[in-house]
């Protein structure tokens, strides 16, 4: 099943802003938006946002999500060392009748 | 506190079967959609299967359709994944996930398919 497209890696400096992208099509991201998850090495993923910019309780306001057409974005402001992790997007694909994930973006905080 | 605790992983030979379990607590398990998501070593997340809140509907990734079966026992607050005809490509950490939007994640259980 086709997945969503994410850049493999992004590097930004401490306290800078990083924007991660996730490209799909009109059957997935363009339809119901995307969820974003964060995964630290050796740990399970954690939900950061869903349906474009809804944050679960306890998630910092430094994380904000948006969507433009078939591309979803996750913006992380004021980068901290603990933000260094893998980030995945996910969406329901109405054509495939399946959830699809992006390949993940490894964020490095310099 | 929400807890999802997977068990049942291990080493299995190609062609073999395994049943994973996931004990849920801290939320209304019977009202939630539940998923299985897997992650091969060093690789990304791959959705495997889901069951809706009233157990009337199940969905599977093409790669496991016809081989895997998701189910749950609401009296035991437990989610299951029956895996048959396992191949090397099924080697992964399997995560139990609660909520239609992947709200809650377990720690995962490792399944290794090898002779």
C-alpha cells in the first residue's frame, strides 16, 4: 500500500524552528488531514497532533500542525534537545481503506 | 493512567503462527477503536489492522490480509492479533494502539520469524 512522503532527515539549530512536511494525495492527507507522531529511539511513538492541528492534552504548544492541499506540515518552534526524534505522519486513505504512514523524518537538533 | 501491555511475541519459524495479546487499562477499552501497528528493526511504522469500537468491522493491510485476524475480548479488556503463515517480512515490533487517531501506544512486543 502506498505511503505518505516525508523527507528522511531535517537538521536545525537549538532554539530554531523546524518545519516537517508530509505529502499525500486527495484520498488521504487532502481528505481528512494527517496525524503526527513523535518517536524517540527505543520508545513507542507518541501522538502529537491529529486532524491537522488538534493537540492531545499535555503536548506543548511549540508543536503545531497545518495542511495545504495534499501536504501536511508540522512546525516545531524553539527547538530543544529533547525534540531530537523521528517524526511520522499518518492518514486514513479512503481509496485503499487503510491507514498509511510516512516513512518518517529524523530531526536532528544541532 | 492508560496502559497497553503487549505479550506473546517471540521467535517463530517461517510458516508458523503466533497470537499476540494486549491488556488494556485506564480507559474505556470497549468504546475505543483499536489498532495493531508494526515496525521492522530500523524501519518506519506500518499499520497492520484495526477493529472498530463495537467490533462490527475489521480492516487489514494488504500485506497481512487473509493471514492475520484482529479480535478483542471486552470482558477481559484484551486485544488480540492471530498471525498465521508467518514469513521473514513479518519480523517486527508489534504495537497495540488505542483510539481511532492512534491516541495510546503500548511498549510493543518483538516478533522474529526465522529458522
